[in-house]
């Protein structure tokens, strides 16, 4: 199993899977672009969902 694309869109993927939380939608067209958009701007799991 591979989780690379899921981790790009969900830096907290392990916690999301553990909690059964929804995953952020992937935006593959931005994965290897030149800026922060699509690389560091995916929202983290809300602390209220933990």
C-alpha cells in the first residue's frame, strides 16, 4: 500500500486514519509546483475533532 499522495494532502494522515476522520481532497496539479499552494496549505485536522 502507498500513502504518499494522501500524506501530501493530509500531513496528519495517521491521526485522521486512527480517528476515521475525513481526508482533505488531493490537488495533484499542485503537488510539485513552485510555491506553498498545494504543498503547505492543506488544513490540519481540527482540534475539536480529536
